[in-house]
C-alpha cells in the first residue's frame, strides 16, 4: 500500500521560510514526485516536480527562484524548501507520486497523493 505523508507546514510571516517534507512508502519502482497546492476556493495547482534521478526539476513561474525541491532516495523523502514566502503562497500543500522516469505537471498524471499540509503566510 502506497502512502505519502507530508509534514512541516505551519504559520510564517511574509518573507520567511518553511521546509515541507514528504515521506513515501510502498512504492515499488522509481518515481517522480510533484508538489501541488490548493488555496480556498481555487483549483489545485502545480508547484514543482523532481525526477527520481534528481537531474530534472521544474517549477511553476509563481515560485521559481523562491522554492526548491530536493530528495533523498535512501530515505524515500522529498523536500520542498520555500523561501521569501508571500501571503499568496497560503494554501494546503500536497505531494504526489507517479512511478515514472518522466516528470509531469498535470494533476491527472499522478497516481498517489498525500493528505496535505497547511501553509499560512501572514502579511
């Protein structure tokens, strides 16, 4: 059974930083890991993705230069480092996995999802 568990969310002031973690279990082959977020009343949107090899990372324009995804495959954990946070970054953040060497930016491409962690950025 595949399980993704996010942690590290919380309340931070604008300009601050947070690091989210996503611990994966039960995946039987190499997988790409994406991060998405959903603000109240809005669609879930792509934030970034990292390939299994870590060679490929891709970010939404809204977070490029501020957010960084990394992973430790030995620990089956993926990280989302968020710097220079803005109030508009406030959302529930989800990690999602797809067992593929190719990275994807669309929600429907992912097979497994975590339960989400709340990030709130105050102005």
